[in-house]
């Protein structure tokens, strides 16, 4: 049996080199899925411009980066909204480590930190073609419901009430 290195998850500045690296991988992946072909560099750049990361930093939010050893393998972000609501965004795991629980670890740490800063309800949106994401969110207790935003690329909206720890 091959032993896999542990996953370390830390809060990062969205402007860090590793955060920028994983953001580019994230956008490349979702753009490629949307168009059914590899994403073009200009499409990645344009999409990053449409969805800036400046609200994924304290005090308005946070960005988690997952590493396996020194290799960046995933991310998850949260934007802090009014009414003790946290909007989950940018949940992503690189293809090489998918199916090994990294997404679950990211979401567990995101929930733990959200509770620490007073979030009592998480919301998120996703697209129909992001089948793995929808399955993950449902398995973690998120309930699909009414739209909570008007993102033109969102097809499914989820929420989850958080208990106190």
C-alpha cells in the first residue's frame, strides 16, 4: 500500500503566490468544463477579473489553501455576509488528488473557521456540470433550495445551518 502525504490546510492571503496558482487552476478547470475544451489564458484572466478575490481576506472573508507536502492541491473560500451568513466559494481540488477526501477536509476546516467568526448559515452556488461538487455538498448536509444570488453561471443553490461548537 502506498502511503499518501498528509494534507495541510491554512488560511492564505488571496494575493499569495500559492493562492494565485490554485485560483488559476480553479478557473482553468471550470472554464474548460463549461466550454468542453481547454480554457484559453485570456478566458482565465477575464473570468478572474469578473470574480475578484479581494473579499476573500479578513475581515470580509478568508481563503483556505490545501497542500500535500509542498504541492498546492486545493482551495476553498468564504465571504462573510450580513446576518451571520457565509457564502462558500472557490471549492476546488486538483484532479490528481480528487476522491481522496481533500474536498471534505477543506469544507470541514471552512465550517470550523466559519463558526469561530460567528457564521451560523452557509450558502453556496454551483453549476449543473459540476457533478462532483453537488454530490459533495449534499453529502455534507447542504440542502438545495431557492437562489440566493443572481450569478448568471449558477444553476443550483445550497445552504446549511451550522451548529455551535
